[in-house]
C-alpha cells in the first residue's frame, strides 16, 4: 500500500499515468481552458473540479476523460462560470 490512500503501488502508478494523459488531452483541446480544471485520480476514478465557461466545455472535458484507457468513472464537480 502507498501511504494511507489504500492504493497498491500498481494502482498508484496507473493513476499517475491516467492523470498525465487527462491533463495533456485537456491542454491540447482548443475549446477548453485547461488551467481552470483540476484533476484527481484514485483507483481509476477521475474527479474534475474547477471552472468552465459553458456546458459545452464541461461536456467536452468529460468526453475526453471517458476516452482515456483505465478510467472507470468520471466525477464531475465542474462549475460553469463564464
């Protein structure tokens, strides 16, 4: 187990890889201001939080995350604030 997080070393490594891929995909997407979106990953569950400018930006962010291999669930805590 890694720390008190209840993850094995393999799960921790997988989560770090998912995190990196998600951030890169958000940054590369022109319709998304990635610096306003924070990403947490725990055992394949990705939590997005922060601010987006519109519902379409929110939907696109979730679409990009769902497509990442290893993601088991997306928790959307994004706030729409232009």
